[in-house]
C-alpha cells in the first residue's frame, strides 16, 4: 500500500510539476537554430554537438544540482518555492542585521514578481509551439495557428473556476504518455545517428562555449528554454514531497527530455533543413497529427500548472502583506492548495491573449521567455546559499565554491538574455518591475495605514479600563459580538465607535485578531489563543487566531475551537454579530510616500476582496463601520 501511495504521488507530480519543463523540447532546439534570430547560430555539425551538449549540462547543473539536490532541501515546514525562501531568509537574517534582511527580501519579492511574467508567457509560448505542429502536418494550416491557440487559451481560463480536482486525475497519465512518446522518438533519432551521444561529454559544451564564445554566448539565450519550469519543481514540493518529485525527475522526466534533445540533434545532423521543426519532424509521418494533439494536451497541462502557481503566489503574497486580500475560492474539498483567484485569472487571460496576438509565434516569444526564467533561477540560488549559511552553518569555503560555480552559470545565462532586451526580453522585466512596484508599494502603504489606525484606535488596556470604571458609560445588551482587530495593543475602531456613539456593548465581547505565521499551515491545536485582558468577569476576551501563509482564514471555524471554560461564560456563536472596521483611504499631504505611490496604493486597495467573504463571516450578521485615513 505504501509503494502504491508513493507511485500515485509520483504520477500526480508528473501531471502538475513537470508540464512546463517537460514541453520545452518542443521549441528549444528550434529556437537555438532559428534563422530569423538577431544573433543566429549557424547549422554545422560542430555547433549541433556543442548546443546539444550545452543543453544537457545546463539541465544537469540548473535543474538537477541547483533545484533537485540543493534548493529542495531548503523547505519551510515542507513547503518550497521562492515565497518559502523569503520567509526563511526573514527568519534567519534577523540575527544578521536588518539591512541584509531588507535586501534579500527585496530580491525574493522581485523573483516572485518575475513569476507573474512567467505565468503570462508560458501558456502563450507552450500552446503556440504545440499548435504550430499543424504547419508540419499541413502547411496550408499556418494561418489557423493563432486563432486555434486563442480558442484553446480562452477555454483553459474559462474552466479555471471549476477547479482542477477532476481534470487533475488525468493529468498524470497524459504526461506519462507524453514522456514515454518523446523518449521513444528520441531513441529512434539517436539510432539513426548514434554519434550524437558524443555530446554527453562536457568537453563539447566547454569547447563550444570557450572556443566559439561569440556564437555560444548568444545561443545560451535559447538554451535556457530547456530549464524553464525548474522553479515549479521547488514551488510544488509541498503538494507532492521532495522524494516524489526527485524520483519522477530522475527516472522519467530527465531521461525522456534528454533523449528528445539528442534525437533532435541527430535529426539535424542528418539534414540541416530539419531545424525548421526538429521536434515534430522526429515523429514518423503517420504519427505527426496525433503528436500535435498530445503536445497540445501537454502544453495545456503545462499552462495549467503555471496558472495554478500564479494563484498560489498571489495568495501567499496577500497573506504575507505584499498584496491586498483578494477573493479566493477553494476548488477542492479534499486537496489543500487548489484555489481559484478570479481577479488574477482574468488578468492572466487578457495578458496571454495579448501576447499571442502580438508575437504570433513561439519563436518570437522565446526571446522574451528566458529573461524571467534566468533572473528567478539566479535569485533562488543566491537566497539558497544565504539560508544554507545562516540556517545550517555550512562552512564558508564550501558556500564560496558552490555559489561561485552556480552563480557563474546563472549570470552567464542572464547576460546572454540581456542581448535580447530590445527583441522582447524587456517584457518579463517590465511585468516583474510592475508587480514588484505594486507589492512593495502595498507593503509600505499598509505600514503607514496600520500606524495611523493604531493612533486613531488608542490603547486597548486604557479602553477596557474606561469601560470598567464607567468613564465611558454604556448599556450592556444581550448577545455575543466579535470585533475583528489587528492586534491587542489597540482598541477595535468599530468597537470604539459603537461605545462612543451608540453607548452600548454586548454581554460577551470577543476581540479577534488574525495572525499569519511564517509557516505554510498551523496545526488545529495551535489555532486559537485566549487572553482575558486582565479581568475575568467583564465578558471581554481577546482571541488570537493563527493561520499559515498558505491558508485562507476561516473565522467561524476558528472560533468553534474555543473552550467555553476560557471564554468567561458560554458564547452564542450561532447568533453572534461580527463587526468590521472599513477604512476609506485618502491621499494626504504628509511626505509618507511619493505622490504617485500614494495613488498606486489607493488604486490597488480597490481590488481588495470583501472582508466578510474573505474571512468566511455570515453576511446577515456582519456590521461594517467606516473610518477615514490619509496616506
């Protein structure tokens, strides 16, 4: 039974984790030798050996070493991804000074921002590259490629709200078939020209890189396409576990992809004209149309994985305070982490369609694709070595050797992609910088609003004392009231307004604050903590509900865990009234932020999800009271 469960996890990982990197063989070598490239790589036997060797060793160094062997060991309670690294860096950098924490956190947020660019480009280039196989089957269908791609993408985003629970069950088997087929086609190509296996030797990669640096350097901008999706191995570690992902990579995905690359290289050696579409031409004539269908299914799965990743990054960023809370729908009752974020979904759909109609081919989009990937990989490598030193105490000499080698490779890829800046590489940088600006502006604006709100609310202990001594005369009314607050240092705005203007308070009052912990999930027995605020007979208690950064807060569910012995009497939660403080933001004259950032912060606040819905509050028993705050 245990082995069956492990096999199920491996197959599940194949369907979710490896879609992006597993479909890279469709367009990587075709892009390297693209004659319309601003810096074309001439097709020659020497260059083919060098490029295939570069692809092989790039995959080994970046995916197998950097991610599978190293980065995936830096987990945050089992969760991976750049957001997990950010929380680890924040946790350990406190011992090494605030400046290091700020710089590294900023780098991490920029890496997460670049993922949004990846989320827009991946569906466009993946589906386009698969549908372009129709041109190989029937050249007259070339004009139908873009419209068919657009229809597939629209359908993909329209079904997101239904979730991937049902569809996900077929993802794994489809990807198993995909890897088996591309591996078999690769073996057939190698059998026709087995000399291509010489490219397994690193001497071909090094000889090409340093002997023909001018050509090889520009080739790296396309070679990096072979490692797109490497971040997904790390980001999805929490769903499938390091062992399952490692096994799937080493025993199926890696061999299948490498066989495909070597088979395509052999095909190009046999006839240089095959560079037009080596992936599909590697397939027998009778199997090309089925291969187009299978490739389209695989690229849809790859797109699904990166779209789901965008939802996850958005949710985590909101929980950590880098984005406003957005409406999030859980699409599976049994699988943690399957969520749907409508605002992000429609933004991605419009963005992906714009890219498809603007670039119109996978080759044109490839110029833009590598920049986001290389920058994210470089940032992940840097953050990993910091965590390795701070958390595990890895010797400095070992850190220096490992970081020098891996960062040299990463930065070489970044430099190569910089040569494509005017040809499309600016796009993911622009998307990343925009997302980074929004996230850091929201974080800063939130700090300003929190400070001003604390001033308006006043200290909670003094407020409780004033109620107790009668300095603020009130009439107690039956029932239970729950006031959501940001902490126990200040009084809830809604409660203060209720006392000062209505002169009433309920028999039982819960002041509730929600805390997001730097862990993915908080155990149920650690969910709520009760504080009597110094008095055991006034009916006012303070409750802290703790959630992980991958959880969506459920206030009624958390309150249901309260022990009546700790709440100064029984609570009528079924009829409790919930009070929220709604903040109306206005642009002030104080020099807290640049004027344009104030406008951006206020504009971003408009996409904030309804608080009652976000916290799972019963709408018919929720009261919202407003206040004005200037930023």
